[in-house]
């Protein structure tokens, strides 16, 4: 025997919410916005971490920074990357005015924990074309010991 469902002719109308997502979709792109609605969305520093038997390799995308403004600190298994950019002095010529600005001054900060402690003394950092590459050698003698549960 089949299951029967009662027909509701108003079902489609009850799902419409004039102040919900339907209205947002309708107005998307209609009004020009001078800045991002989420100012923190562009401040994210994406990283990739890979490892082999001897070293962790970190690749962090940090476009727009000078290498002098980047700071990396390693404390055991804790790695911290921070960078700060400063706004250049603005000179307007012959009645120029700013129509749209997305360049900012600010600070990016990213901290993460590695599965094993890294050797701070032999860490190498290279910044090129907006990408920071770190090589973090693993500390010898910090191997995890497996314990058998009885």
C-alpha cells in the first residue's frame, strides 16, 4: 500500500519570506558598495603545511607586504606569523579626489601548533612574490612514544 500525503495548495506561498534570503538575492548587486560588507574577509592569511621525515614546510600567502614588515617566531611546536603594512603618504594633485579605496593599513596575524616541536635555530624563511615559505626542521628526540594499554 502506498503512503498518501495531503495536498496543500498554499504550500509554495508559505515558504516565501520577504525579509529573508529571497530579498537578499533580489538586491544583490543592485546598490554599489564602497567597501566589503565583511571587512575581515580580505584579512585572512591562507597557509599550507606539509611535512616529511625531517622538516615541516609552511607556505603562507601574504601579498602586499614588504619582507621587513614580516615577523616569524617559533617556540617549540607553536609558530606565529605576523605582518604589518602602513599607509603611504597620500598626495592629491590638481583637485583629484578618491573615488574608491581598498588599500588599507593594518596587521595580519596567524598562529598555529605543529604536531611536533620544531628546531628554532635552523628555521629558514623566504619571502618572494607575496608568498612566505618556511622550513621548520623537526627537533630530534621529540618522537612520540606509543604506550600499550593493558
